[in-house]
């Protein structure tokens, strides 16, 4: 039997025979070598066969080669999709003007950190604009995740420059236990550098690749942490806009951490709206694909997609091309598998309302939903609980919980332009940052 995330039994089929077959597949497909469990599986699990690989979901761009792996980059609809759906009147990203005042400056020597202050160890991730590398700080011996971005790739579009600066500003501004921490940021002739907290447990995506899906009990714990992180972002006027399992990391204890704010939007008041067509296709809300301004309701839609992903093995709307995915998101009726509980179905349906006005977008109502009836929100906030997945870490520098497609890549030397002045205009004014608790190191 081929797994289908929207599989539902017909009335004339033998339910007991189907369930027995599925349970047998489930036992054959489980691989528990990398994970410690602390809660029960679903009573009637619907597995993905071991031969089926969970696809890494990535944003695409017309100028980005499709074989390049990424995390969060702009979506630009293909000409064929735009022409075939002209009624949507979707704006081109190139027509959306930047609102930033990018004043020129030169990069001069400073007492702050430089690329040569860090020793590269292993690649953790890669995208169109750069890489994320595990590094060791020479002065302290501490491990960090260094996100290095190529300026030459970023300056092609003004919006890309703006979003890079926004990501740094948000990371500098936001302090929350479920959001990755920024310690340093700096630049040289060729690159920008973000020195981030090293989240050793890797992506939730990688654990779902092993587990295939999780129980509703475990999903409620994972989702509750995402809820608190998103609630905090919305409370300070930030829309995340790229929620997906690849951007949810697990720390050494299994606590969930949101990362990658390259597509986030800040400083929104209650009445402000966005128009940019960006995100990861399978997790994008319908209104992002339409010629209408949108607000933080798009994050609630993505939350519903991630919930569906955790419980069924994939997002609700998938396809072999972006065009097919967009068509399904905007026109197809949501189908849910029979084995989900009534509470799970109800919450997913409320979050995946195509009309944002009808979507569940109230945090208090969401937290009181029966799907979260066994969640102690106070303990989730204080991290006074045992997470469903506790990553096995034998040695932090091995990065064993990260995708081998990245960790097997060859490490290239870091920048060699430390301390030299850059002539001419520099659109990345104000990029440098040192967290207050680390200023004595580079004082």
C-alpha cells in the first residue's frame, strides 16, 4: 500500500484489515537509533514506508538554480503560472520598492570580532547566498553557528539587502527562550557574518525524517513551543513568514528553537499589511499568493501546515511544481486522514481556513483549544518539562544531528580581509553588533 497523507477509508473497505497492514508497515519502518522517546505513539499510526524520503522544503527564485539547497529565500512566480492565473494579479517582487534608507559607509578596522577570530569546523547548512558553519571562537573555545552571506549575491536586489539587515535587527532585538540568539555580527570586503547560538540537536525536519511523524501528544508539545515563540514575535510587531520544520531546531535538551529570520517583517502595527510574495511554497498562506495585503494571520496558516506535517508526514498541499502547489493552496479543499482525532482535525481546519478573516488567529483561543488540553503552558514557558525528543549528541563538533548533505561538504577558509577599509559605498551600514554580555571579549 502506498502512503497517501490524505488517505481515507472508503465505507465498503475492511477497516480492521487496513489498520493491521498499516501497523505492520509502521513497525517495519521505524528507526529509533537517534532518538529517545518520552511519550506514546498514536494508537493507529499511519506510517510513511522506509523507502520514502521526506523532501526538504525550500523557497525558490527564478535566478536560483534548483539544485541549490536553501532555507528561506524569496518566491518569484514563474511566467507560466502568472499568465495562467492572471486573475490573481500577483505583483512581481522587482516592482515592490524598498522602504529602507541604505546610507553608504566604509568598513573600517574595529575592536570587534573578525572572521579570523573563528576556526571553521563543519558545514551545517547552505543556501543561495551563503553557508552556515560550525565554528570555534579562538579566544574562548566556545562553539557557534556562523552564518556567512556573500555580498555579491545580496546586492543584486535592494529588497535582499533590506531583508538581510532586517534579519540582523530582529535577532539583535528579540530575546526569547524559543528563538535563536545572536551574539556577534560583522562584515569584511566579501561577506556578512552572523555569529549565532549553536543549536546542537539539529532541525526538527531531520528528526521527522527518522520518525516519519509524531504522536498527537508529542506534536502538542512541539507546537506549544512554536506558539509561544510566534506569540512573542507578533506582540512586538514581527511576522515570521517562514515557519517550517527546517527552521525549527532542537537544543541539547530537546527544547524547540526558531531560527532563520531572513523573510521576517518587523515594525508592523495592528493595522499594517504586507504585500511581498515570499515564503516556502508548501507553507505559504493563500493570501500571500493573491493580490491582497496580508498580516500576521499568515503565520497561523503556516502553523496549521506544520501541525499537519508532524501528524501525517507532510504538509497539506504538495505537488511536483510550484504552480501545482499554489493551485492547491488557493483552490483545493483540505482533506484530512481518518486516523486524526476530532480535536486535531478541528484545530487544523481552523488554522487552514483559506479566508484569513475566518482563520483562528487569537492566541488565547488557540491555547485553550482541546488539542492542547494536556499542555501546561506555564511549564512550556519556563521549560520545566521533558521534551518528546531528546537528541543524542556524542560530540558537539560532529554535528551528527544535521543533514549529511551539508556536513560532508568541504570547508573553505574564512575571509582574509580582516581590518581593511572598503572603498566606495557600502549598503550594509550598521550591520556590526556585539551582545552586551560579550563586549569584554572584544572591548
